[in-house]
């Protein structure tokens, strides 16, 4: 048992889906997994293990932001031996070609997070990139499901309510969307030699002001869930 996850050894699969919202973790487990068993409810951050198309898969909520996903991903990797981790979350699109409910596969993540400076110092800018092979699996899986995947760089920010000048700067460099976790997950993947990826659904169009409801974000973004489960 780790500090923040109450599972015993062997209760968590090597393949883990990581939604931020614990209620989305519950929805994924109950909708897609066979015989799901809840192994964690510490701090209400639900985790489940079951079977998907013959594969043993876990789904673990991570909360919001880099510090939170950093804790759960670190413990999953180092205390439970998890090897393939895919974040399934929402994002706000920065560029007009990314619309509400589009699926974005994150190839890399820029970030303004202070965690990178704490980790590497002021003189190093570490490239937080997803695992190429896991990303390729996700792209091919999406095509098989009839979804034209959009692959792009994302912006993992510490500030949900941030200056519009930052959004404009990211847009000028072709960044697809803003979210809050991928950079840390990718960095931990590099550090510990495991495969990591982000598959995101556009819940908000920052450029237009359009947004989805909390209920839609929790239960209707099933395309990214299917892609993640088939790819992992």
C-alpha cells in the first residue's frame, strides 16, 4: 500500500487509464470493464481494476493539476509496477481547427509549471514527450474506430484562470490545447522508463467561448475512453 492509494500488491494492473475526475474513473470502470473491483477510495480518488477485451486494466482518478497527477502516477509506477499509463482528460482548444468533442492525442506537452524548475533547475528545459509506440497504437486504434485522430502538442498549465497573453503565445507556436497534467505524466514516464500518453477531448473552445456541461464531461466523452482502452 502506498501513501495515497490503498490497493494491495497485485490489485492494480500494469495498464492504467488515468482520468482526472474520479467519477469519470467510476463511469469508465462500470461502462467498459468486466467485473470491475474498487481498490481505492482514499480521499475519494476512486480506482478500479477489471478486464477489457481479455486485458487486465485499471482506471485511477488523479485529480486536477500537475502536483496531483504527479503523486498518483509516481505511486502507480514505483509502488505498483505500472508500465503503460494513458491520461484521458478534457482540454480547452486554442486553435480554430480543434472543435468541441474532438479527440486530441498529445505528442508532447509545453508547461509553465514550477515543478520542472524544481526538478531540473533554471538552466534546463526538459522536453516532455509521450511514448512514440503508445502514441502510434492510439492513432491506429482511432482510425480502426472510424475516428480521424488529431495529434498535437498541448500546454500543461498550473493556472486554470490564466492571462490571455499566455494562451495567445501558445497559439502562435501551434499548441493545440490547454490542459493541466500531461507534462508531468510524460516526464515521469521518461524518468522511470514506462510508456505514457495523453488522449484528450475538447470540452471548451477558448477561442470562441463555447463549452460543455459538467455532466457531458463526466459521461459523454466515450470516444477517447474507447481509444485509450483499445490502445493500452
